C-alpha cells in the first residue's frame, strides 16, 4: 500500500548502490525502496486481518485476503521489473491509485469496522502524500471513493459491530509502526539530501575556485565564453576582421645579461602585469606572452566593430607607452640603468581565429598575414614608437594623429605596405596636451594632468616650485 521515493535504478532494473560520500555521509542509509515499503504496508494489513479473524470480529471467509496480500506486492514488483517500469514515477502513482480502488472494496468487506478502517486509511494516505503530495492525495481519494461506490452497488452495504479493544490496540500499534518506520527512512533520506546539498555546495565552491585559477591561463573573454556555454571547446576556426597588436622591450636582451635571473623575472612580471591590466581595460584578448613580447588582438570573442576595435587597440598602445615611462622611472630607482623602451606594431585585417592544435591540447589563437604584418611593424618600430598599417590608420585617423613613415615590403603582401607612426590623441595635442615627460642626467619627470586629483594638485605644485628654486640656485 505504499510508494515511497526510492533508490536509483539502472537500465537493467538493478539497484545502483549510492555513491559513498566523505565523512559522516558514508554512514547514511538510503531511502526505503518501493518494494520494502509496499511489503511493510501489506504485512501490517495482514496483521490487522489475522487479528480481527482470531478475535472473531471479521468473517473467517476473509482469510483469503491473507495470501493475496502477501503475494500481491511480490507479483507487482517482478511484473514491473519485467516490463522495466520500476523506476517510473507515473507508473508507481498509478499502481498506488489502484491500491486505493482496491481499498474501497476491502473496507466494504470489513463492513467499515471503524478502527481497522482508520488504520488502513492512515497508511494509505501517508503513502499517497509521500509519493505525489496533495495531487496524489486528491486522485487517490477519488479512486477510493470509486471503489467504495462499486463495491456497495455490487455487494451491498453493511456495518460491523463495535471494534474489540484488543483489535483497536493492535490497529493502533500497527499503524504507528508503519508511520514510525516510514518516518525513519524519510529522516534518513532528508539527512542524505542535506549532506548531499552540502557536498554539492563544497564542490561548487571548489569548481569556482578552480575555474578562477584556470582563467589565469586564458584571456578573460575566452574564459567567459567557455564557461557561459557560448563557445564549445573543440577544434574550430572562423574568419573575422581583427586588429592585431605586438610589442616587445627594446634593450631587454642586454639587460638580461646584466642582472640576476630573479630580478629579471620580477621586472618582467611587473611589466606584464601592468600591460595586461591596460589590455583588459580596453577590451583586448591577450593571446600570449613570449619572452618579453606580448600578442593581443581585438574583435574576438567580442567585437564593437572594426573602427571601435582599432581605436581601442591603438588607445591601449598609447596608454602602454605612457605607462612604460612610469615603469622606467621605478626601475631606475631600483638600479636598472638600461633605458628600457617598448616597441609596438598594430595591423587590421581578416584573420583566422579559433582553437588550433589537437583534441587533447588546443590553443585559442589567430593566424594570417595581418599577424605577420603586426609582428613586422613591431620589429621595425623605434624605441617608444607605435607603427600601424594603412587600414588601421584609415580607421583611427579622425581621433589619433599619425605621421606617414613611407612604405615597407612584407612577405605575403603583393604590394608595398604604407605604414604610419602614432603620435597621440588629437584632443591631447597643443595646449590641450595632458601628458608631459622629460628625462636628463639627475632629472626625471612624468606628468599626466588628466589623472591628477584635486588633492594632489597643490602638493605637486609645491614640489615643482621647490625644484625650480633649486635650479635657480645652481645657476
């Protein structure tokens, strides 16, 4: 008479043992299966029938209910196993509704003896609510009412005499036993679910922490597109119009011969960290770090249009050039005498972008002649210079001032390629110039007036006035 939520069933119909959980979860028993719950309900029903017959409260001819009640749950179980529907919740509910229908006939056979009827109904209702909630309770009552109606029309209707006290006690004890055993397994199931929820939460936190660690090996845009499901991790590429950026440090090779490896590593990591923050600020996808070189591209996985991507890339390059001057001052104060300068090249055009490699190890990168052009421009740039190709220049010329540097011959291009040197934003030229930088023996100054706050302005003015007085005293 019961259909409780159960152990997970495999396709073969065999019970799949629960996965052993760490700590206290390993000692938690599984929820009571349908088979055991149904046997328990019917055995307690048999107990009520046998007690009633012994006390001569029920007709002895009802003894046939005993073997039927003992065999029915086993026949039902093996039948459902044979048809492979044992784990189907809808089938379990329908079987329980059939139990309700049969219960209507049984209550009539028992002549509606009050205490036995109540005990049977309590077990039945308890099972209905566990399996299907209020919906199953409502449908089950309809099936019960149908059974009562049909049995009354076919067998008539009669009422039993007052229930003997001993039978009443037996019914109460058997119903209480059913409720206690079922409640015990529900408690174990609830405990297992709570501990599973705790484990899932722990695994989720570990997965988040791990994903953030793995994200450091990928560009944030690529990581985001993978973890949100926008991009599949498989070997695939596409043609897109991108803006490609290359840079390296002029004088880095000579510096590596002068300072210790540990100091060189710290210097390089500081440089990469500063440049990466600027790249992310402008929305660039960091492709790779190779030695002292950086490769970045704009336009994938996200794009704001070719013009905006090119403008963002060159704006990033200008910001990097300014930031490099600040870093150079910091490195000088730590004993690095080499005048480290950054060289940069930018090119815009169609590239092949996507996952390259093998199924087990792939790299998200770009290939194409525009990549080669950007690399070539970077190698031709003077220290502190940003060289751009013609297409990039045509997209940014309204916002950024560039100087014509002539033409170069690049492998893969049929004609000489016009190149341009980036000066600065047009808005920052002339009297509106916000950036000032000056270096000489015994003197270094870097100033970006657009970033100076009101609180620092007066202090900087005082420092400059003191420096000016010192210079006048020397002369």
